[in-house]
C-alpha cells in the first residue's frame, strides 16, 4: 500500500513538472513571436531614418563643424581678450607674459567654443543655459589664476586686510582675471551666436 502511494506521488510530481515546462516553453515562444512582429512592423524607411539620425551626430560633417567652431572660438576669444590681458600682464609681468597668456587664452576659448556648441544645441532657446556655460568657464579660469602672496599664513589662511582670506592684492587679481575671462569667453560665445545666425556653423543636433 505504501509503495503504491509513493508511486502515485512520484507520477504526479513528474506530470506537474512536464506541464510547467510546457507552459514556460509556450510563453517564451509567444514572446519571441510578438517581438518579431514588432520588429517586422517597422518599415525599412523607419529603420533607415533611425540609423541616419544616430550617425548624424558622429558623422564627418560634425567633425568639420567642430574644427570650424574651434577656429571661431580661438580667433574671437583671443582678439577680444588681448587688450584686457595686456592691461593686466604688461605692467606687472612684461610683454612676454602677455604674449603667452594671449596664446593660452586663444586655446582656452577654442575649447570653450566646442563645449558651447555641444551644450547649446538645436531648438535650445534658453538664455540662462548660454550664460551658465559662459559663467562656468569664467569662474574656473578666475580661480585657477589666483596666486596667494608669500606673506600669507596658512591653517587657517590669513592674508590680512580687508577680508583675511583675501587681501587687496588677491581682490585685484580676482577683478583683473574676471575682466579677462569675461571678455575671452563672452566674446567667443557672441561670435558663435553670430556664426549660427549666418549659417557658417550649424548647431549640434539634439
């Protein structure tokens, strides 16, 4: 009697396992068939359009646009910032430092213009976004060019009047470097917007 009950229990377990396996197989086949229907429902034109849109952002044309963007940024930023850099460098450091800082500023504005084009894209009409990109580059350049005088003491930093952390020397550096940076990146941004309007450079696609 016990052996009969054990045999029946084993047969029932095997039967349940086969039914579950068949159900899972049927469900997966339905899923594959439905996905195939979805993929077949897309016309060749739709698939080709999607591929073209993905390739447009990384096409050779976009590389040419980036080269033109870098050229516009370097020329415009360097030209606009040159007199402001001269006002800062020549009296304090001499003409050689002025030449070097102008060259490096042109390189910085070229890189800025490329980033500006990637950030301010097609159908973007938000002045705050434009100003945010310019402001970010201005702040980073200003802070990277501040030099702490030798007479300052450390831990905590104390340079004297009027603010302790910033003395008059450092405040002057902030003002002069801020003027340079605003001219450098602001001039490049204005040149980019002008190039957009004239069609010389196309905005980066969304």
